């Protein structure tokens, strides 16, 4: 079976991407501990990797320059606000996907994988420039020209299976694949339960609403509160 490296944040987009990749590949799920406020996502990434039968690798890196509301304790994460027009929100992490993809391509070359999957999409998203198809095409060109496998004409391929899906479509695809969405974490915050106020929570809620489904993570948390109450 061919091998693939899948970037796994612990959110529902990367979970659907991992389950998509796992249908045809032996998967290495690659997550990053980079000082993000939502460190809980790493626990959820571990659960998703295990359920998908993927080997989970967590890489710890530092971004001491901060530059994002997801990293800097002095910056507040925007609430009750969806990105509009071409404005890039303060939750953008400078060059994050360039950094993550570079690690993933390095891993792929080392383990003999021929593909790197990333769950980026350019519909129902936060206007991040490194989540757009044009970026991935350019990055692919860099991989082809700047790696050993690329020089040998069999370079690692960057795969973006959900790039043109809405959140609704991503959720429905996940349902078909059997993704346990109750084990995914989308919130930007540091709480024990999703805040429901950040853009990521809002987009997730809209996706489930548009799909005509309840979010199993929210329902699970509510049921637990009722039992404890």
C-alpha cells in the first residue's frame, strides 16, 4: 500500500482529510505543538489518528515572534465575527502552512511517502492566503524544484481533497466516511468546551446547521453536563 503524510490539527477538516487518505494509503498523521492557545486540539488529533489507524507524530516547534491571536496571550481572539471580503483576520498565523507543509514534505521523503494531504479549503473559510488553491499550486512547484524526489521526477504530491468544498459538504463527506466528529476540536479558545463565539466555532456550527445535523461534540458535552448537574 502506498504511504501518505496527512497534516492533522484535530479539527473536522483535517479529520475528513485523514479518513479520505486512509482509504488508499498507509498514513502518517503529522500534528504540531506550536504554542497555540487551543492546545486541546492535540488530544483530539491523537484520538482521530488512532481511530483512522494512522501513525501519529507530534512535532514541537516554537514561534517566539507570535504575530497571531492564536499564539499571543495579549491578543484577543475575535468573537461573533465572520471574515468578509479579502480581509485577513488576526487569527492568521504567519506562514503557518508553508512551515507545516515543509515539515510534511520532509517527513514524506524520509518515510517513502509520495503524497502529502492537507485539509485546507477556500469556501466557508477565514480568508487565510495559505489556504487557497493558488498557494498550493505554487508550493507544489517549489517541492518539484527543491527536493531530491522532485529532482528525480517523482516528487511528493500535495493533495487538497476538500479545497472546493463548503463546510456542509465536508461534514456530509465525513459522515459517509465514518468520521467520529465527536472526537474533533475546532475552537480557537482554551476552554474545556467549545466557546461557540470564535470564527472557527461559528463556521463549524453553520456547517452542521446547513447539513441538517446536530454537532455530536456539542451534544456530548451537553449530555455530560446534564449528568454532572
